[in-house]
C-alpha cells in the first residue's frame, strides 16, 4: 500500500494526464472527478511497486481508461440522460405548458412520479406499479389524487365537465 506522500507525488506528476484521458472518454465534469478520485484511491491501495515512472504513469492511465469504460457501460448511464444533454429551449415551452409543468413539479413525490411515468413516459399503471414496487390499485389511486390536485392547482374543469 502506498503512502500519502507517494499519492501526492503521483498526483503532481500524472494528475493532468489522468484528467485528460478521462475527459476524452466522459466529457462530463462530475464523472471525470469521480473517476479521478477512484483512480488515485486504487493507486493508494495498489500493493506492488512500479518499475519506473513510465510504468506508474501507464498503470494510472490504464486504470483511468478502465474506470471510464465501466462508467460508460453502466446500467445507470445507459438509462439516464444528463440534464446537460437535454436541449430544452425556454422558447419551446408555451405558457400553458409551463403552467402545467410547474403544477406537476409541485405535486408530492409519489404523485409526481406516477404522473410523470404515466403521462410523460407513457407507462401503464401495471408497469408503474412494478417499477415502484406498489400495487396496481395504489398507482390508480395516486393518479386519481394527482389529477384532483392538478385540477385545483390549475383552476380548471375536469374532462367530463367540458363535454
């Protein structure tokens, strides 16, 4: 195991190269920082000695590349889009849509989640129940209650009253 002094020296000598290689793969500051910390944590825990400075550098870069690949192939990364990747223009949302979106976002978490999954993502109540680990009837109840809250927040009439 390395000492803190060894880690500081390695950080000074190879830190920029590790960051650059992470940036080439990830292009996301938060992920780069996570990988950077993980690489130097692994360095601290690495038992065997390095033959030379070049060997140490090569090892650090290889670990960084492997960590980047692990993040890129992770389930979470494949299923979630970064807020930075979202291309939502303020002009693209009308005032009515903004009002509805604000009302949905002001709902309690359990209602907001089911409304989002049902109306925005298109999941059925059965699928939502499975995702959230709840009963199907619970999801229907939450959707119903959320509609009532949205109606109150938006000051509108129900669909049945409009027809």
